């Protein structure tokens, strides 16, 4: 997954608004690096001070289900509802910030660990955890 701190994202959006002649362009505004879902979960667990199971479920059944579902739906001329939800968990795609860096001067500054810490602090302050 490629998350980003809200302050970095707002900075990127501000840069989009201030940069001339970029109408219709698409930019990835996110943190410095993509993080694997299991590493993301481990970061949250570490910050929460809890242990998580190291057992990892194989992704093969999900890939087969997703592929067969897409094929079945496509044969009827229909798009698989929420297909992108499956893709999030089984894809190995990493997107690049280079275009945003080059054209907008966008450079994310806040590390994912700080974002997780701040998020959990807010949830604690709201008595949600």
C-alpha cells in the first residue's frame, strides 16, 4: 500500500493548485515509499505494543478467485463489483512519485511511523482504542 501523511498530501494538493498549465494531469501524492500490507500491520502492532500472528495466509486462493470471477463477469459483459478491492491485497504494483517530484516539486517529508503514531494518538484521545 502507498499511504501518505495528510500534511504531505495537502502540500501536494497545494502545489497542484499553484502550478500553472497542469490541467488534466494526474499525480501520485503519497509517502516516500510503498509499504507491504503485512509490514504496515506490523508497524501498527509495534506502536500499539501488541503481538500479531506470524502465520501468513497464501495469496494463491485469492488470485484464483479474483481471476475466475473477472473471467466469469467479463463473459457476461459485466465488470466485477469492487474488483479493485481484491487487487489491493494481491497486487505487487508500486507507483512512482517521480512525476509529482519533477513537475510540482513535491517531496513527502513525514515518515509512515510518525503518521501511525499520530493516528493512534488521535484514536486514544477520542477514547476509540
